C-alpha cells in the first residue's frame, strides 16, 4: 500500500478534528454573544420594534465576521470529510491489488 495516502489520510483526520473543535467553540461564542446582545440592546429604541426578525437582523449585522468564520469552517469541514472518503477509497483500492 502507498504510505503517501495513509499519511495524508492521517493528516486530514487530525486537521478535521482541530477544525471541528474550533467550529464548536465558535458556535458557542456566537450563541453567547447573541444572547448578550439580546439582553443589552433596546431594539424598540433603535428600530421602533422588538421582534424576532429585528433581533436576528441586528445580530447578523453585529456578528457578521464571526458568522462568516463559522460558515468557512463548516465548508472546510465538509471538504475534509469528502477528502477523507477519497483517501479511504484509495487505501482500500490499493489493499485489493
């Protein structure tokens, strides 16, 4: 079996693990900051109303960079999972030969 694929597979697993941990931390941070914004913002004074859509839009505006970081990680994790499937298929293929 080609050790190159096995080594790359191992590196991808490690990278995936790190990114999943970071993703969970960022999701928690986003939730906590969202809750803080909701607790400390007078939406009625700022926008004339206080409903879920107004709060959501305000949070998206304030936390846009954090939201983008979370999305980037989500897509990166998805890519790594597909990459791991490919490495597994290559290793399985080489074992059968």
